[in-house]
């Protein structure tokens, strides 16, 4: 394990600017808005901001303000932030991002979670944070096949053991939710609870199960159907041909930007522009990490590795049980909004469930205070079993 500091050579930033200046723009049909993808006028304006106003060095300094490390685990160099709380009895908390995210998602919750005393909170709610980059994302390497959800979960268990954390909470959204739940399955001796801010609930096909759903839950099924019919093209491509996609996104920063920024409109409560709910500089920090690390293709490999599991879940297969307590934060503008009765069917150890009035898929970016507060509330229910590292 050795310390790591992000230090992008200036030549790479100069190359990014050169490529942005030389963008070959497509035509666009009139009056289509976002219906067929990212609008040309919006993307041109965002690219101009990326080229002339976005400050990568400032973003780099924000990330480097926190201790970072690289640890070789199972053949991968795993990058992670390790932020110890000033409170010695803080609870260890493992935060896992998803796609198209990165460790930068959590910048706005690190302070409140590690040092609640300094943010007007209760010091007994403090956490020691471990925030890893999934292999193939950001500054974590991916050099071989087979890095599916289970393998990542095993790597996270090993990382926490090497850091000396015997009992801890796992938390995540998107892929981070899937990984965190798997971690709870395979390592219940050390995981005291799992908190997720995304949960996929699929109907089994039993008509009686659907007949009991109210209007709100029927609408949530409708969101699932819309995702499958309209919004899942990215997933199906990444599940089947990640290498082909990699050539386009690794060669074109504007292509990489469009591929990601679209999700910040489709998967959030934004109605016209992603910046309605996510800070523009934070969004571009996330995209720039993908670009500078050339991880468009390697990050998509996670979808290829997990394709069979997604198909099985959609067909009604129920994974092995999670025996530790589970907390769920439900944000209404997410692409997947869980149905409680179906969630209880698949995860009978749910002990904490919060329905929020606003927020979407990128909760740590959209609603950091709400997410941090819900993690704290869930952790309080686990305190009798918590042993600080």
C-alpha cells in the first residue's frame, strides 16, 4: 500500500484542449430537444465552458486534499481515498460509486460524514471513510477479465481487512449498491449493515403480486418499463460490445462528455439542463476523470461481466439472501425507484426505508445533505453491534 496523489501532466490537459478545439460537430434535426440525445446547442456551450472556464487543477486539488492510496488486490491496483474522522470512535464506512460516476461523487459528503461536529452535527454520528475506485474506473487498474460484482466485493472485504477495520457499514448507489449488497452477502461477519440509494425491484410475473400494487407503485413499474424501452441503450451496448465503444469515447472528449452528461438529465429530476440539479464543475470533474484516465472502455467492462446477472434478475431470479440489516434511501427521480413489497420479498432484512421528496440517481451530488443524513440515521440503528476500528 503506498500513498497516491493525482498529478496529471500538463501535456494531457493541452491535448484535451486541442481536441476540444478541433471537434467535428454533427448536424441536428430541428426542434427535437433532448428526445434523440444531447442537443447540439447545449453541448457546444458546455464544451466551450469545459475548454475555457473549467479548472481541472482546482478539481485535482480538491481531490488531493484527502489522503489517497493504491493497494494491489487480486491483481488489480485499487485506488482509494481513506479519510479518518477526528472522532476516534467513528464507525468505518465504505462508500462505492457506480457508472458513470467516480470517487468525485462523494466530495460534498466527506466533511459532513467524517466530522459532523464541525458541520453542526452530533460527533457520535462520525465515520471513518474508505472510498475506492472500482477496477477499471478512474485510477484503479483493470488488466484481466472476471472482475464481476462478486470479485469486487471480495476485493473490498480484503481492503477493509488490510486497513484494520473489523466491523463496518457498506454503502453505495448504482453499481455501488449492487457491490455493497454482495459484500453484505459474502462477509456478514464484518459488515454490520448495508445502505443503498438505488435498489432494483423486478416483478416475479405472479399476477397476484401486481394486483396488490397501488397507483404509485404502478407508476414505478412504468419507470422500469420506460428504462427498458428507451433509456437502456447505453447498458445494452456496454454489456455486449464494450471494446467497440471504447474506440469512440477514448478518442473523442466530446463523445465521452455526451455519453455521460445525457445520464445527468435522464436519471435525475432535471427538466431542461443537468445543471439544475448537479453543479457544472462537479459534473465536468467526473467526466474529466474518465477522459484523462482513458477508462471509457474499461469501466464498461463491468456491464459485460454482469450481463448474465442482470438478465436473470429481470427474469425473476432472486439472489441469495443478505442476512445483515439493510437500509434503503429512495429518491423519486432515480431511473429505478423500488417498490417496498417487492424489496421486502427479495431483501427481508430491510430495517430502514426512507422516501425522499426530491433527488435522483446521483444522490451524493444532487442531495448530499439528505443522503448523509439518511446514512447517519441508518447507522444509529446499528450502534449496539458497532465496534470501532
